[in-house]
C-alpha cells in the first residue's frame, strides 16, 4: 500500500547542492534520485509516513509545525542503508531543534494508521536520499562519485504532505492543490 508522508523541504541553496550530487551520480552511470521524474521530486527529509493521514492529524500538523520553521540543518557525511539493495543518503545531523520538529510530527502522526517503527521518535535516522537500488559493487563507486563534497549547512524551509493516491504535495497547513 502506498504511503502518505510528511517531508521537510530544504532551502534553495541546500536543495541545489543535493541536486548536484544526484547529477554526479547519474553522470557516473549510477542510480540517482535525478532519475525520478515526478513533478514533486525534491531533496527532502522524511519526518513520518503512514497509510493515511486523518483530518485531525492534518489539523494538528498545521497548528504545531509552522512555529518551528525555518530550522537550521547540516547535511553531514554519506550514509549507506540497506542489506541487499542499498540506499545512499546524506545524514542530517540531529540537532535539538530538528529532533523537536520530528517529535511534534511523530506525536501528531501517532494517530495515523500503520506508522512504521523506523519513523517513530527514538528510532528515526534523519537523512536525504541521493540514490536507491545500488548493488553492493556500486556503493564504492557512488561514494567516489560524490568526492569530498559536504557537509552542507542550510535550513528546512517548509514541511509538506505527500498523498500518493492523488499524487499531490502541499505545504502543511495549506489546502492541497489540484496539481501534482
């Protein structure tokens, strides 16, 4: 079942830095998030996911999240996740402010159905995905393609909701648009 998500979006300069890494991976012939052509594809930090988001959760997110933004963040070293096929990401250094934002979202989303353990408070690893589906032999090449770039200091500019059923994304606290 597709998962609804709550995602933190990066400021323009940090977004551009991540997109340069996506491009470097693609130019090296490796999997990259740049291959995802969806109109809402953007570097982000997933704060929570669920099989649905009830209206009461939407309302609570709208009331509580905006006051915490903007929020300074640091994208740290590369991080490899997975066991058969790998995900390459940039760790987002957990600060008190970032953990507070996540705790607010996690608490609100506790009323949503089927929230996985990996996004619950105390279990979450903040990161920005660079590539999915790497084979074990590609991990070293991917790290080499990134070079010594980073860390990147920036900010979380907004938090958005993604609805996979309607294929729409919108800033938390605003009404969804009809556009994807």
